[in-house]
């Protein structure tokens, strides 16, 4: 039951994230203040990262920890962080995207987590 609640929370955060990213893109996309492509790339990048991290912990790391294989779980988490940072470096240096717009898209996930926490605490 605990795993189902965790999965539902991850999916609700992803839903909030998608709505906030879409709202930001529609609101600021028509202006020259941000680069719409970088905004969407930042939001999608973080959305995928959060999804993989959330379900990776739920489906891989938690079962490994319950079997006493904590070191294998931590190794997989370190590998995921290295891949994440490598892709982030590739995005910035290879594709020359606008950092501020990327960070705005990136930040919609943080806001989505905050919104989900507030909604959950009100219930």
C-alpha cells in the first residue's frame, strides 16, 4: 500500500508540473522575455529526471535496501546522478540553450512539489 501511495504522489507532482510548465509557456511564450524552446527543454528534462528518480527509488532502491543490498542501491543512484549531470552539460555546451529560460522550466518542478505538499497538507 505504501508503494501505491508513493506512485500516486509522484504522478500528482508530474501532473502539477505539466500544468505549471504549460501555463508558464502559454503566459510567457508570447513575450521576448524567455526562449520558449529552452523553457520547455528545462521543464521536460526535470520532469523526466524526477519521474525516473521517483520510480527508480520506489521500484529499485527500496527493494534492494529491504534485502540488505544498500551499497548496490547507492551505486545505482550515483550512476543516475552522473548520467544526469552529463546530459545537463551536453545540453548547455552542445546545443547552446538559454540558461535563464532553462532554469525557469527547471523551477516549475520545484513549484509543483510545493503545490502538491500544500494540497496534501490541506486534506
